[in-house]
C-alpha cells in the first residue's frame, strides 16, 4: 500500500460523505449564476457566502498554500487552478470548470464540474461530454481488488477513442481529514498495475482532457495552468469511496445531473 493511504471506517466515511454532499451542493447552487456577463469573482463571492453562511462550513481553498479565493474557475484553455477575477467576464460559448472544496467538522469535500455559458460550440460540447464519460469510466473500475492502473486505463481509453489527450501533470488524490492525502490517482495507466484498492479508501477521480496536445504551462501568477497550444480543456471531479461491493460517489449532484446521466 502507498504510504499515507488510510483505510477509513464506516463512521469516518459518513463524515467524508457529509462534506462531499455539501461541496456538491455548492456547484448545484451556483449553476443558475453561470451566465454571460458574470465575472468569475462574482461567482466566487456567491459560493463563499453559501459555504460560510448557509452551510456553516469552511471554504477549504482560502489560504491553502497561499491560494486567495474560495473556488477555482478554469475557462476555455485553462486546464486547472484558474483564479477568480473581476476582470474575467464569462461570455456566450465559454466552457468553465468550477472546483470547490469545503471543510465540515474537520472533513474535506472536494468536487468540480463543467458548465456551459450559453450555447457551446459542437467541439467544446464534445470535449466536455467525453471528459465526463472518461471520469465515469474510471469510477466504474473502482472495486476491491482492482488497481489504480485499471482506473487510469479506463479514462485514457475513452480519451484516446475521441482523439483527445490526457493531462499528466495533475492527478486525483486521497482525501479525508487531510485535503491531499498521499495517494495519487493517475488518469492514464495499464490494467493491473499500481495500488490495489481496498474497502475504506477514499480518493478523487478528476481527469483533465485537452482538445489538442497534452502539454501544459503555468502562468506567472503561480496557479493558473493553461494548454501550451491554447486548445480547449475540460475537467470533472468526484470523490469516491471503495466499498465492499464496489464504490460510492461521495459528491453526487443534488437534484440530478441535467443532461448528464448519474454515476
């Protein structure tokens, strides 16, 4: 087993589940506000207010390794870690990933999803939907005795069939009372390789797919990561627990998933 891969009890998973549900609720709450003309900073304020004053939780990202905001907003060619800004105004046709993490009673919940701003291009919609399918393919590999290589291979296979590339610099992670536990979930791999899964493991699966090449670069702000070739990028993220029977998604979206089928 990888160092720092704790096995959580049923009671501990219940705490992680509560935090995960709250994080997912934030994404459902903010969806009506993701419209042309809104700034990503305004979305950040809406989410912060909800987490603190409605949920009574703590925004996990604020101050994490110096990060200044509540959510991460990654628009179009931004792969991940986009910082909300008053200057970044969403426009029709944009695609945006909103990533949120909360702390409730010492437990972390972490999830992200893509949003369309108005009507996206056919190519953008295909990228977003394929990335979602890739995440689902990875999640469906989770069961006792499976390996993280099985998860990564399933994600990579969906991406490659659609001629998209998988970002390799960033990965899913263990999570619980620590935001990033020492378990890495790569979104590519070989069947049967890597850590073997056991009931009680909790981690995120969060593939990032690019329409062009997989290479990325970090901007001068020290956070924002973009595609080197300026192609579109998309990401989805769920928290998953390994159960004796298979898996449980700890961050299900309240009220259904719109055009996206449930896990």
